[in-house]
C-alpha cells in the first residue's frame, strides 16, 4: 500500500536513515502528468496533495470536490501508466481556514464535512489545521493552543468515523502549522522566525492530550508528522535558504519523539544541498508547488521566444504571453492582494514572480487556446538547435547528448523534471550527488 511509505520514513528515522518524500502540491495537469510519468518509469510512489481552499465539498477555487480531484489524478495516472496503488493522496491544511469568518460552530461543522469528504474520496494522509481564529474567537488575543488542539481532535474523530463507514485504510495524520501563515513572505528583509522548540513541544503534548480526552489514543499512534517553520520561505524576488544552526533546537527536539518527523512547507527553490540537509534534519516531508508551475511557465515563455524568431507574421503567432497577462488583468483576484507595488512592479510580478500567481490562469480558455497554437506552430516548423541553445540552454545540452528529442512538450517536461530531480535526490529516491 502507498501509505506504508510514510511508515517507512518514520521507521528509517528511528534507525538513523535520512529518508523522505516529496509532496506535490499542484493541480496543474501538465505538472502532474510529468510527475506521474517519472513515477511510472522509476516505479516510485507519488504523493499528491490538495488544500482546503483548492478542493473542498463546495468545489474550492479549482471547482473540484475531493471526489472529483481524486478522479482527475487517477485519470492522469492511467494516461501515464502509473498504477493507482502507487498514488498517495493527501489533504493539506484541512480545517476551518475557508470559513474562519463564520462562527466556530458553523465553521467546524463545515470543516468536519470537509474532512469526511476527503476520507470518503480516498485520501489517506490528512493534515489537520485548526490554528486560525474563527468568527466568535477573541480577536485581540492569539488562539489558544488548547482550543486549536481540541478542534483538531474533533476533526480527527470525524475522519475516523468516515473511515469506518466506507471501510477505508486507516489514515495517517499530520498536525501543526508553519509560521508565518501560508501565503509567503512579502520581502526578504522581513524577520522569519524558526519555530521555538518549546512551542513545538507544547503543540505536540497538548495535541496528544486532546486526542486522549477525545478517546483517540489509538489514533494518535498514526500521527506521524508535525508542521513547523524551519526557516525556509520565498517571495516574489527572493528565497530564504535553509540554515541548519537556527533549526538545531527543532532537530534535537524531534529526536526525542521517535514516532514523529517534521513536514516542511514552502520548500520551493531551495538548493539541492538545502533540501538534502532538511531531510537529514528530520524534515522528511518536503512540500513543493509553485516551483513546478514556475518551471512550466519559464519553459513555455522560452518557447514563445523561439516562436517569435521563427514566425515573421505577427498575426500567425500565439501571443501567449500577452494572452496570459490579459487574462490576469481581466480577473485579478488570484494575484492582486499578493503583488504589492506600483504598476511596473506588478507587471513584472505577473510574469516572473517566484510566487507564480500565473499558475491559476492556465485553465483559462483563451490561455489554453494560445498554448495549443504555440504547440501547433512549433510542431510544423523545424526548431534550430541554435534557438534551443539560446532560450533553453540546459535542455539543449540534453538534446545534444541524446537524452530526448527536440519537441515543445519534451522541453517543458525536462524543465519541470529538473526541479523534481532535486527533490528525488534529497529525499533518497535517487542517488544523492551535489550539482
């Protein structure tokens, strides 16, 4: 069973083996197709996660319920030749985040329904996150850890009940949340606090007590990871790299809990060495999302440059970059609150930000049509190696060495695959070598 890979990671940690897994946090079909195809070739397990905002019982911003998202992932796996038993599905930040402006009673009722829907759809890795204040919580004070733990235990009980009702595999649980909250830092000079080991210990102990009081002692045995902030983050133009010394207290703490590892969020754009050091320091679950869609966007933009050089008739070009920007300007709610600054700054951020808010717009029909026109144009033309070298030099080297043939799809897949290769080597799914 795919869920057993998580048990193996914890067991390896007990035995002093630095082993981990990459968590793919993306609903982008091209990205997921690359992930599935690599897993099929390498005969490895794929962990794909969706968040409560992205996928929920009301559709989320993808328009997909948990059941629909599972069907979507399974269809991509079928196309890639990846057996279903090699897919592990995870729910990320499952809790009341979507409904935090509502009264606690209503928000938690919807959260319980959310968790039950995830379980019944076939998710077996469940991250419970009730860390946010709700409509009737005191706005002047931080939410007490005890309250967050009680709410997480309530959600775990609902998950277990749903599991029993449908005869699902017993899920594995993750709890806790990173600091700062999901969304990314705004500038590289903002102070990013590594989680205090005392706070992490308090979260573990209070959460375990909440599970016990809820009659979930046996369920706690399937809690395998805590989410903390190890000091990694990225913003529009910067990356905060992992530094081992500030996280030393967290590393020492988790070594006193043999059945727990850490889950690290926002590991996008970390160096291969940084990713490996995270795994060695028991941050065994590495989440990545925007870095993969950034690589997709980067490769597509490179191909647009190739197209512009080859097609002299402006009317016959795809104009994909302009079409994408027009879609973002027409419907700005996915990026407006994330890209501060003047008009010139936001113009650049819409295209090139490491946060990659453009990832929400590739499903737009106009953008899809432009992408298909780009592919069609490049397929009917001979792409000179000199242009591939100019705009995709790393892929040029691989084409020259015979690793793959020059096609738009192959170039994009290799760009995404280069990101995944860093994670494979860091987590132990490939022999580790420094670049």
